[in-house]
C-alpha cells in the first residue's frame, strides 16, 4: 500500500545523453545569488557552449593525440614506460568526473565548475607546452636513430610533465560531466519544443566532436610530427585560451540552475535506511501488509519508476514505521525513510553494474590504438607517394572513418533489415548491440596479432639495424577497421544503454559510469603491460613487450587480450540474459501515454 497515489503518465522514450534533473531556470549564484532572473537560454546560449566545447576539445585532444610519440621521441621513454604513463594518467582522468559531478551537483553548480575546470585545463596545456619549448624541461636532443638509447628525463622534467597532466585531469573532471548537462539546461524539457531542442543539441555536439577528432588526428598531429612540437603544442593551447574567452562571453545569455544536492547522497540513504530496517519481514509480493512512502515526484523529475519485485530487501527503506514521518507528512530522517522512487533508482544502478563491468575489457582492446599500434607504425613504411609521410599518431583516423561510414549504413540499411527479421524497433536490443561490439574487439586483437607476426618476420628478414620494416603501415588498417566497428556497436551501444536505463535526473551517474569504464580499461591495460613486461621474459629470452619490437612478442600480448575478451564475452552473456529492463512512466507537460521502453531479448523475457 502506498501512502500517496501515484501520478502516472508517459511519453515516447527519449534517449539523450544528458543530466537533466534540474529544469527550473535561476541565477545559480554567479551573477547574483539573491535574484531569480530568467535568462534567455535557448540556441543563443548554446552557441557559446558549443563553441567553448569545440575549442576545448581541439586543445586537449590536439595536444594528447600524438602523446605516445612525444614521450618516446622527446622524453626518450621506453614504449612500456610511455604506455604506462598514458594508461595510468587516462585512468586517473576518467575517475575525476565523479568528483566533478559531485561538487557541481551538491555545491557550486555547473557554470562555476566548468569555469574553474577550463582554467585548470588551460594551465595544464601551458605547462605541457613549456616542456616542449624550454630546454630545461625536456631531455637533451639525441641524434641516435633509436630514441630509447638516449638519456631519459630527470626528476624536474618528469615532474613538470606529470604536473601538466594533473592539471588536465582536474580540468577534465569538471568539464566532462557538466558541459553536456549545462547545454541541456538551456532548454525547458517540460515542453515538446525543449525536448526537440535538446535532441538537436546532441546532434550538433557529436558532429563537432567528430570534426574535432578528424582535425586533431590529421592536421595537428602532422604539425607536431613533421614541423615542430612547440608549434604543435602552442596551437592547442591557444585554442583553449579562446575557449575560455568564448565561454565567459556568453554569461549574460545562460540559464543557471541551482545545485540541489548530489544523487550520491540519495543512493547512500537508501542503503542505510534499508540496513536499519533489515530485520523487517516483507511478503514475496507487494500487498497491503505494509505502507510504503510514495509521494508525488518533484517537478524536476521527468520519469516515475514503478515499484519492482527485484532486490526486495531495498524496499524496506521505503516502509513507513512509527515516527518516520513528521506531522507534515515528510520524512523525519532521510537516513531512515526514503521514497519508492529513490529506492527504484538505486535498483536501476545495481542492475546496470554487472553489464557495465563487462565493457571494461573490450575498451582495453581499444586503448592499444594509442600505444602499441603507434609503436608498430613507427617501425613501418608510412609513405603515401614519394614525399608525404603519414604521422604514426594519425592512424586512428582509420577507425574514425570506419565509424563515420558504417553508422549511416547501419541506421538506414541494417536496422530496417534486422527489424523485419527480429520485429524489434531497433533491429537488435541494446545488449545485443554491445555484445556484437565485444566480438569485434576480440577479432581486432586476433588480426592485430597476425599482422604483427608478419611485420616482425619481414623486419628480421630485412636486417635493418634500426628495426624498420619494408611493409606499408596500412597493413594495420584491418585491425583499426574492426576497432571502428567495435566502437559503432559497443561504445555507442553503451552510451544509449546507460542513458535509457537510468532515470533522466540520474544521467550524471550514467556519464560517470561511462568514464569509469575507460578508467578501468586504462588501469587494466597498465596492469597487463606491467605484468607481461616483468614475467614474460627470463632465461635469456626477451619479454613480449621488449623495447626492440623485433626481439619481443607483441603478437602474444594481443592474443592475450583476445583470450580475455572471449572470457569477458561469456561473462557478458551471463549478465545480459538475466538483465531486466526498467519500466516506468514519463511525467511531463505535453503528450502523455503509456511508456514502452522495455527492450528484452527472448531470453530476458523468460
């Protein structure tokens, strides 16, 4: 029995990657916390946000897209050391959005978080640019054809490098979880026009993101590789400075949303309240023997979740006992009584975690594109024509082109075809799409191992003392094409899955989980690299990841990741077949009809 009748309503499923749990415009605190002043918002404000975001990504991605080459050629690190620096830093960077989301939601709001993070990012880019510009901040130039035989960085040089990366991590922690929600805040999503505006905003967001990747992986990388590291780093730094100016230029146009407390506190309250009532007995099915606290949802919540029978022990947090409510009908202690809505939100999180964890290993395969694939490319013939030489760091463009070419084909050809076969509105379920991406990641690693074996054999036969291989770098294309298909299925599938399975106001958690996936894959990759480097050699045998690629067995490392991928695929299948999709009703000021966002495979329906 519920204390308050539910106000159920629904609308077509909206799958947009945003954190939209604050809808009311206010002056969030920056211009004047005492005034509630309606800002124009809309596309005038979003133009400045998109411009800031585009220039910021051009700056950070442009500087780091060729970082493996920078660490080996300028800082003279061995490939294992360079890979570990990148993986550990990437892992730390992908953890910081959790902190940024918490600070933004609970204390300072999105505008201030992005503003502070933008200055941190600019400071990081300036610091890394100085490591390339000042002779005192990088190792002396070495004329050897093999950079790893040169002297490495001293403590000051390496410390300055890490300081710059730390500033970038702080900036990422504030910008990544807030930029998309801040753009969505400029539209009133309680109206149909506002929902359409947000959908259009995401289209432009990802369009600019793709353009940024293509520019940084080609133009910027070419300048760094063939012209000058100083110029190649100064351009992204200058773009970031322009991003900061553009962000503040739109201050008078933004809609500012007040922070209303972090969702993390609500999650903790559900577990604490359920534990305090752990001795309570509940029937197998919902009946009238107990009374649940089920008030109307707040205006800021768009999705009303139905009470489910899964994880019933958490329902105890919503059971009303004597003294739990004040005379006004509100909880006397939020750590003893939570609403059904809050309990169901935690259940959504618990259901998603096993599926989320299965995505880490497939992302580990993707992370090799920026490390050992670059090392392979440096030892291969990168010429196109007589004069032009493809920068090693630009090869990932192949994955981007695959993604850009395949997605329209998938959407316009494969989905309608699969829809006729399966009867599913998306052709295949989200979990089937993610699983297909995991398969492509496995195939990519198998092909990478086969290509590396051919490369090493030809290089040894050629007998070049520098280890160069008379073999075109485009032999690496098949593995990169497969990795692009992995992204098309797995990455986009994960984004859609997380954002459709979480309530709208919990999508900061969805974004944080996605960042955590990359953090986990980076740390797993670092652990694998370290363990393989330490234990795969011995008895006068070089390790698999030896600095001399021809002496090592990099193909074995790729096969190891493929084997882990197969194990992961079995684990994912086990998690997916038992997953129960969320069911709820949409709350809104416009069209309301019964929600139908349950997409189960035949096995999931059993």
